[in-house]
């Protein structure tokens, strides 16, 4: 019987799929702060991971491991190359959360441009005359720059275009023809055009190259009224530099943040004290609909991984597996 270890709660429909599969012994560690013990790791034939981190050392303690199924699309909490070297595929859930995250990005952008939070607060405090400040703006005609044009970036672009925004895109892995075909403007040098951008939305993985990609130098180039949006990964933005900018020359701008370098955030964090910042608890992908889709795909990846029938499109470390001389 194959042992399946699940780190974190998943939607009941995904769990039901695994329970219905014959020959599986499923154990769920629902506490997000729990440490994956060496004895449980040693017994696991498959790991479905939503919460926490699997280190290279821990991966080395899993001689039976045949597949790691990530309940999401980011794998910075996994030793991807080490697993590939051992012949273990790491799978992701694909585009199932793209719509949810894209909607969250647009919601944060709308809240900031329309000043929804400050207007709401003013009305509740009896300051009806806030309407005469004309602080609220319109999305139409504004320039939105997307750094990254994968599944989520494309969904954001589609929605922004629907609001009559001008969408600029920088992604060295996507052709200019492809970007243009979707109604967007390809931008080879995104830093060069920062002074023209009204909103900058990040859709990148966290790597050594992208860590603190957006910092003081970038904020100094942006419009005073510019908006930064990050529903991708914490660590892409120098948060101290962002707080300083939003309290200083970009005080008429803002930021919509779904993720942070350190999570959960402490209440006293400087960014959380600013009225021109809209935040959410890394929950952009956590709608009921997306959670079900993620759990079902993640569970199916476990089953397929144990049977040797994985969809290559969902194998995150496919290239690394091939380089290490392993196939699916």
C-alpha cells in the first residue's frame, strides 16, 4: 500500500479522490506550523504539500518518494533540483487559480484608484463631503505594466483591457507577436518606461534574480501617483523601500499587496500603517472555487505520479529531470 502524506488541509473533494483510490494510505497533517517528522517522511511514497517547507535534507530522508504534488503553482518552498536529481517529479496545479488571482489584482487596483477604503471610512464617520475632493479616478486610459505574462498575467491583461486600460508587458520568455496578439504592448526594457506607468503588477516567481527586484531605484523612477500590485510572491519587493516611497514622494500613489517577505505580517509593520496600502493575507488564490480546483488537480497528480502517468505540462521540474537523466 502506497503512503500519501498531505501537509496542510485541502478541499474535501480532493481528499475524497485520494480516499476513493484503492491501495492508498492517506495521512493529513493539518497544522500549518507542524514539522514534517523524519519517520513520516521516510514512509511516504507521495507528498502533497500546501503549507510549510521541504528542505533538501528532508527530501534526502525519503527513499520511497515517487512524486511531490504542490498545492499551488509556486515551488520556492521545495528543493526542486535536488528532487529532480533523485528522479522525483514535482507537480503543480496549472491554471486553476489564474482567474481568482487576476480578479484579486483588479480588485486591489480598483480599490486604490477609486479610494474605496478612505471613502468608506469617511462615510461611516459622517464626512459626506469627501465626495467633493474628487480623489477617485478611473481605470480607463491608464497604463498598466505587467512583469510576467504567464497564465495569471494574461488573465489580468484580459480584464484590464476590458476596463479600457493600456496594457504593457515585459516577459523575455514570450514573443512580441504573442503579446501583441492579445492586445498588449510588448516592452523590451521595462525600467526605461517606468516613469510613464500608472500601475505596475508583478507576475514572477521568486528566484535569486528576482528577489527585491523592485526597490528604491525603481520607486524613484515611478510616477508619484503610481500603484504597485503584488499578488505573486513576497520578496519580489523591497518592502522597506516601498514603505518609504509611499510615505514620501509616492504618497499620492499606493500599493496592493497579497504577499509579503515575512508571513504572517506583524500588526506593527510600517506598510500596514499606511492608508494608501490595500492588503490581503496571501489569499488571492483562496476562493472556494479555486481551492476545490487546486485540491482536485493536486490529488490527481499524486495518483498519476504513483501510476507513472503524469501530464508533462504539470511537472514543474521537467527540464531538470531530463538533465539528470530521468523521465516520467
